[in-house]
């Protein structure tokens, strides 16, 4: 696949009014999500849950791409149709999570680095044969006063992105680079802004050093928000202003789009923040602002589906389509709560 082909895929993934559905939970993460709704984490439950999401009628009206867990690339519907084939028929681009999670960083207690760069090129060759056109790699950063994240750990994760992204582009996949500053803690909006700036600055320095084609990649990152234990509330306008300020000072203009993650935000907050950013700033920004939500799209559908029965299957799909439509409207600043 040529660089021009990759650039075209990247532009299509972030073209408004569509966004990306992240349904790439690892086995450990989906276990937690299933337990929260009273489901056992079995292979069949995972397959059936993903079938409900993927077979949602008209999903392609609002979703440009879907990020899958590696297990899902080979899964099929109950009547034997491959998931990848269904997505392609709906006009949805297939992506895959390629990192192998996180591991503790030696000598830095409570800090994590991304795993899975070793052997990545070989794994990508398998994923492209299975139909993947783009990839995702994630790193996480926790805020704890001025102590965390440390510069060393930011640098270590940025270096991994600097290795991952060129491998993807050379092997024929559009890389999504996902540095996430977590909401855990009591930090302020300003703390999150500072750390997000530090993280994105280092990440793009490493990408530049490794000669990444910025036109053929996507940034997926957090919205700048206070910690979930913070006692101070901020308006959507304040959140939008701080987020855009960080992006304008760190993200190269050649990036076609930024797809925000929903993280621990409520569905309403995640959609509202995206909406305000597009209402107030879209006309002055060089990149599209869109979404790559997991919980922000699937939280309510999963609760409905877990209740069981054919009606709940269809009702869960209706809820997913509703959330996808609402978030799609937010990419154009047209969402109304």
C-alpha cells in the first residue's frame, strides 16, 4: 500500500460527520465490563456481544472505522458470516489494536509503559491479511501531583510510539497514536492541561525524529479534564478552550484529524465537550475533531444487551445507533442534549 493510499484511509477515518467505534477491549478489560453487567467472560459471550455491535443496521452512517481486538478479526456471526466482511459491506474500515497492553517500568513505581513493539511487523503482516487497514497503540499516564508522570516514563512511551508508527506505515497500516492522560485522581484542569502538553510534545518530537508521515496517521487522545475525584467543576467552554489550546501548541498541522477518547467521562459529557470544541473552534483548526469512543458509545448498549432476549438484542442496537448519531452530530457542533 502506498503512502498516498494510507493518507486517503486516514482522511476517510476522520472525515465528518463520522467517527471511530473502539471495540478493542482486551480479555481482561472486557471481563471487567461484563462483570459490571452480570455476564461471564466466556469466548461465546464475547463473540455474541461483538456480533450485536457489528451487525447494528446502518452503523456505517455514523461510523467510519472500527477498532477490533485481535481475537475479533477471525470471529463470525452465529450464522457463520465473518465480522470483517460485515463491516466492509457497511463501508466501515477495519482496524486492530496492536499493542499488548502495559507493564511496570523498572525503577518507577506505579508507572507503566506500553508493551508489544517487539515482533510488531510480523504481527501486522497477519492483521493485513485478515483485512485490517489501520492500527491502534495506546499508552497511559497517571497524574500524581508533580511527581507523576515522570519525564523518563513520558519519554519511554513516546519512544515506543516513535517505533510503532513507522512500522505500521511501512507495513501498510495507518497508525492511530493514543497517548491517554487518565482521569484517576483529584488533579485540576490545569494539571491535566500541563501533563497533556508534556506528553503530546514528547510524542510528536519522537514521531518527527522517526520521519513519520503525519498525513497518514491519526492522533487519539484525551480531552483535557480534571480528575474524577476533583471537587472543582468546570464548564464545557473551559474544557474545550483548554483542550484546543494544548492541541494547537503541540499537534502538527499535517495530521488529518484528532479522534478523542471518552475514557471515564459520562456519555453526555464526552459528547458535549466534542460538540463545544467543534462549535467554537472547528473553523480555525487545521484538523478535523472527531471521536473514537468505546465506553461513550457502548456503555448503555451493553447494559441493555446483557439483560438477554431477542428484543434486548435489537434494543441494544437501537441504543448504539442513537449514541453514534448523537456523537456524529457533535463532530459538526450540532448536538443538542
